[in-house]
C-alpha cells in the first residue's frame, strides 16, 4: 500500500487535549504517574507468572497476556505525549501517525478480544469445573490467543487503510494527543463518508462480537455461582468474576463513547481516550491480578530469590 499517494502532508501536529493550555506541567505529572503505575503493576505480574510452574494454567496464561498488552497499549501514546508536554516538538511524521493509529487499534482490539476469552475461561471454570482442563487445554488457549492477535491485526489494518488511503492536502493540526480516526479523518481533503461508515460498522461489529459472548458467559457464570452451596465459595467466585467484569466495563465504556456516537466532541474524546489508554491499564493489576493470593505468593518468592542471589 502506498500510503502517501496524492498527499502533500508529510507530518502532523498533535495539539494535545483541548482546553488544557497552561496545565502542561500538571498533565505531565499525572500521565507520568499513571504510566509508571502501569509498569509497576504489570511487570511484577509477568515476573511472578513466568518462572512459576504452578501458575501455568489457562487463567494465568491469559492474565500474563493481558499484562503484556497493558504495558504496550499506553506505550503507543504516552512517551510522545509526555515529550511535548515537556516542551518538545508536537510534530509526528505521516508514517508515524499511521503506525500510531494501527498499533492503538491493534492493541486495543486485541485487549477487547482477550477480555472475551478471559470471560469464557472463567465461565468454563465455574460452569464445567470437572471438564475445565480438557476444554481449556494448552492447544485451545494457544489458538484462542493467536485468533485474538490475527483478528485485531485485520481490524487495525482495515481502519489504517481507510484513513491513510485518503488524500491530505495541507491542514495538519490533529486536535488530540494521538492520531485516531475521529480527529484524523476531518483533515482529509476528500469525501470521508465511506471511511466514517466503515469505521463505525467495524467498531460496532467488534464491540458486538465481544459484548454478546461476554454477556452469555456472565449469565452462565452467575447461574452456576448461585447454585454453589458454600457461602465462602460463592463469595470467592463472585469476587473473581466481578473484578473481571469491572475491567471489561472500564474498557468498553470509552470505546462506545468514542466510536459509536454520531457526533464527536474533541474534548470529551480526549478525556475518554486518556481513561481508556492510560488509566484503565494502570488499574487492571489493582482490580484483580495483584489481589490474587497465588500471584502474591509467586511474586514474593521471586523477590526473595532475587534478594538472596544479590546477597550471594
């Protein structure tokens, strides 16, 4: 694909979050804090899961994948954003803008699919505990993970082609802190109705394809939990599932507000994207993973071994 055909634009200007002039230092501190919190929360999870053979189960396999995407997802936008908040250049190259849009949607869509797979995994563990290890075998987990990557790659490729196949003829100010469809499409000097329609349908299909299985899994899970006689067993099962559902709601809410609304509000879109891209990734480990006793024990063991080897 020749991405620069019929265009004189070689770079874009990221104008940042609208109506925040004079707040650059405050925003820099906030974004840096959330970004460091994201790294601080997700890296220890990987350090705990990778060397711990007792955590080689489907649930922790998917949690490890989620931690990887929670690290990379904000990394698509946060470093560039913090640079221009420090007074550096606001420019991003044409190719850089296209790459940012692709990886933003690739990683976001992968995480969306991954939440659906995790909800399915939880429902199988609760609804079919005796057949769980057979249903969620290593091969099945691998296929499901690869399917999320491939599906997200197709989704992001379609969106990138639609947007950057259009001509851009001079005006290059992106009224946001990242290159995304709602703010880049209006800069094109051609009819964007087809791109708007296809991106709306594409986002709608992805959201629906994730929401319906999530809803089905949740209904199955709640029905099975209600049949558990032990109050402690019901409490633990609800605690695990409610944490996952909270993460899903925090992820889907911004997606619906940004991509499935008929009218676009630059300020609201920017705020919602910050919530989706930065805040949610930093909260995920606190919501469920680091509350897990097995992960805490594995992490403590890794830290003790690290301290022991350092002393030696």
